[in-house]
C-alpha cells in the first residue's frame, strides 16, 4: 500500500517540485465500479438516437462524415464485430473510456498536490457527474471526446508542474486522435495556449517539442481534414445549421448548463477549483488552466456555441476543487458536507443519465418531466418499426415488391434499419447528413413509405402521397405522432431525385422555409 508524503514544495518558478504518491488501488476501484455500473445498465431501455446512426455508419466506414469525424463509426464497427450487433455490445467501449476518464481525474488531482483523499475524491466526483455518465452510457462522439479533453487537461497540468516540454509530444498525439472523434478538441488546445500566453510560463512555448507535437497532431488529423476538403467542408454547413437551430438560446442557457454538466451539488467544488487555480499562490504555475477555461467561456458566448462545448475542462476544474475540498474538510461536519454533496450529485446524475427508473416516469412524473429527454431519446424504437411494418403490410403485393422506406432523420432511419428486418420491412434510406451517402433507392423503386417528412415538400416529388397513420405511443418522445405517408411514382429518376431529398442539419430539412419558420410539419429545428 502506498504511503503518504508531505505536500510538495513550490519552486521559485511556481512549479511544484514533486507530486505525491499515486494511489493506484483506490483509483482503480472507483474506475472499475463505474465501468461495472455502466455495463450492468447498458442493456436497459433502448438505443439512443445518435447510437442508431453510429451503428449504421459503422457499416459504411470512411475518413469522415458530414456531421462528425470517423472515430466513433470505427468504434461502432469494432464493437459489433467483437461483441455482436447488440445494445450492450455497442456500449462496452464507452463504459471503458469512462473508466479511464475517472482514472485520469485522479491523476490530475495528484499533479495538483492531492494526496490519497484528494485523488480518490477527484475520481469519485468525476464519476458522479452528469457529463461523465452521459458519455459512458451511450456510444456518441461525447465518449472519446471527453476522454481526450480530460487527458489533455492532465498532460497540460503535468507540463506546467514539471516544465518537461517533451509532454508536448503526448499533447500532440492525443490532440490528433481527438480530431478523429470531434473537431472541437482544437478549442481546449487553443484555450490552454491562450492561458499560457496570458499569464505564463511562456518558456514552455519556446520548445521545439511544441512544434513536433503540432506536427504529430497534424499528421494524425490529416485524413479527416482531407475528407472535409474534398467534400466541400460539410462541417461548415453543419455549423451554419447549428447557429440557425440554436439562435440566442445557447447564450441564455450557457451558465445554467455549466451547472448541469457537472451537477448541482458538485458545482461549488469545481467553482472552488477555478478560484483556487486563479488565486492560490502555491498553484501559480497552474493559473493558465483557469484562465483558459474563462477564455473558452467568453469565446463560446461570443460565437454562440453550445454550452456543452466547454467539454471536459469542468472535470479538470473539478479535480482541482477536489484537492481544495479535501484540504478544507478537516472537521467531521465539513467532511460530512463534502460527502453529502458527492452522494447527492451521484444520485442526481444517475437518475438523469442512467436507466434506473421506469421509462414512463420521465414522461409523466411532474418532477422528472422535462429532465428526461436523454432517456426518452432511447425509447419507442421497436414500436416504431412495428407500426411502419403495418403500413408496409397494408400495401398490395405489387407495391411491396417495389417499395422502400424513407425516414426524415437519421434516428428514424437507424431505428428502422435495426428493427426493420425482424418486422419484414423493405430497405431503409434517409437523406439526412451522411445517411444520404449510405445508399439510395434502386432505380425501379416506385413506392416509398415516408416517415416523418413534410407532406407538402416531400409529396411534390411524387405523383401521389397519401397519409397512412402515424407513430402512436404513450411516451412523449420527440417523434411521437410522426406521420406515415405512402408515396407513389417519383416524378424524376432516382439519380436526379436523390440529391433533392438529401439535406444537412439537425432535425429538419435545411431549407429556407425551415430556417425562417424554425419548424416544419413533422419535425422541428432543435
């Protein structure tokens, strides 16, 4: 068992001369507990709307997609290959990555001088946050992105403590991998560099290792960047669509969302970490981290970015606050207060992010209503497939022989792709984002079962379009009451028609009408 050491002294340059002992066993225990919990609950409810898309994209591997880099699709392919095409199989690696996030949080606390209590509290606090459990429960870009941000935070803190500029090589490698998961990783690097430029120590920026690290990141990210270039930078169009969808809402919700990312009860801890990074004389070397977070907040408010784009930096602040909290909690009362906050935050995060309650409660319970969007985004998909299959069975044998399904957005399409075969559905297509590149209907297709489209806009491309029911479910899911249409005889050959049915955006076709009205029948820009 590791022995404790005295708090490390501070050098004349403001760097801590040594880090405490790393308490591997308790950190491993916390990390393992989180992984076990996530895997134990991984098969409940159903696929998240984004998981359905990522599952399909894993069967169409490319160096990039309209709405995201390739890494998550590769992860989906690996998981379905190794563990089978199951819900639990798709969630193995997100759970393991979350275990690493928790582990690295303990590492970060150690670099800041945290002894056993600080390291374990930092790991447990990170595990108890909304953002961590969100990333660990489902396979989305948030999982690898959070791990990348937290790892970069740890490496940067270690670089500032030790002055070892060789760590720029590791920073470059992690950044390059992060660019294959989510382009937003450039924000954390930019913010931390601005922090160093603003308050020092600027000497670490004069190392040749910084440029070697930049070269490593560039090499790793080049394939994805080249894909964007050769496809006309669809990421820019996605960004424009996001700006239209969010409007001014992102600025209004920014501060409340920073609280939600970590959780209400642990917000005082990460705020204390931010204050300590900015004001503690002993942490002078780490001041760029606090300044970098504030710069990122101002930048996102200025450009109207989503509040969650602060990524994993709040977890770095939480690790700092954990060290400060353990040092503060000398008395029994203070320790009880800190422990209560930790447990309360864990319970809140579990209820919001993990399927521990009946799914119906999130739609009917007055306390949970409005907070259960994440859970409801995982519900109702098998029933949707059954109801669309009923529409298909209502067609004549001749129509069914030449029919396909067209779904408005990738979540609907992914759900019907997953549950369609067991219900006898014909092939499923969508024009949404990169789903449009996964294939189009055969040239002899004359009947389309359209799900969730705008009847007027979509119907203009066919000789006839008739309503044939809607998605009926008691759960208040986003696609509740989505209309089903049966459209016959396209007015153009499919090679010419398909580009007109393809669109880039979030929940609605990215058209002038949708932008102006912010909504169309059957979908909404959210």
